[in-house]
């Protein structure tokens, strides 16, 4: 492991997030045949271009490497902040597959950038809490202890994605939002919260477990307690203008198959 784990070792954390039964992972791709442009025949090797959020980068990198070994298709993966990825798709940049939070995919469908009915749910991921290696270890096993840890921290950071919006609501519900507002460090899209924690720029960081697991210089205190945990679903969608339907279907079937389960769990996510 690249980071130290306090209270939970990697097995403990991943078991907490991966106690699921994998079933029903095959999804319909009928819309690709009916709504998308006709695939262009070619003797040239097919390379699929994917854009994803940072939360899914590790598992996608691993699974795509497996896919490339077993198929005739190649894949170029670019992982950026979810906000930036959405803006680029909205602006019309060409991709063959988009993998973002389910809510973001739905909005892109509504705006006409993603094919209706092409959404395939791949994984879900929860939020964990981290401090810098060598910092005081705090109890985060209950809602109250997390609240006290937040109140004790001089600086706090969380992502700009769905989990960050949720945490803002939690702090408001606790009645401490005004008290801690000057301690919140705004993190630019695509910048890992854990990297700021590792540098000592932030005392207490909240981020997707999948993004924290492989970072050096931090201690993962544990996941958010069950009663305040938020699970973000990440889904794939197919852009309206792609012309590689056959290759895309093969790739998405693989990403949603049991063959990808081990990589998902190992990287702090749960299959859906």
C-alpha cells in the first residue's frame, strides 16, 4: 500500500466497501444500434477514446490493460476532474465513452450529448477521511466523532464533485457551516484532496476512497460512518456522435462483467 491506514488496514476498508454479491452486470446496448450513427467499416486498428473522472482512474487503468490484452481494440483513457470532463463533453469534444457520476451522465443525456438509454452503471464508491502521515490519529467511527474531528481541524478540504456537495449539506445540518467556513480549502477540479493532505496544506481531507488508497504520505482514518456515508454511483455513457458502436459494446460489456470485479474491489469500489 502506498499510504498508511489507521484503525483499518487495506483489507478492512475494502471489505467494508465490497461486501456485495455481483449479479446482473450485463446491460442492454440496444440504443447503440438504433440511435447512433452507422459504424464506419475500416481495416485500420480501432482505438477508443475514454474520458473519466479521477475517482475511477485506478480501476479503469487496470481493467483497460486487461481488455487490451484480450481484444483487438485499443483504448486511450484520460482521467480529469468530473467538472472539467463534463464541460469538455458539453463543448463537443470527441470521445467514444464517457465515465462519470451517474448524475453527470444523466445531465449529459438530457443535454443531448449522450445517447438516451446508453447509460451503464459500473461501480459505486464511498467517502473516506485522511490526515497527513505522522499527524494525530482521530476517531472517526461515529457521526459525532467525525463532527468533533472537523471542529478540531484548522483546515478542511473535500472534492468539488457530488460528495463535496453532500458534505457541505452535512456541515449545515450539524450547524457548524458558519463556524468552519474560513477553514475550508477550495480544491481546484482534478486536484486530489489527498495530495494537499500529504503536502501538509490541509489537515483533514474527505475524498473518494478510491482516490486516497494509492497516495503516499497520508493516513486513511477510515470511511465515513454508515449513517452519514454517501455512495456515489459511476456510470458509462456513449456520446451521440461516435461511430464505433461495435467496439464500444465489447468494451462496456467487459467493464460491467465479473472479469472486472477484482480490480474494482481492489481499488476501493463496489461493483453494481
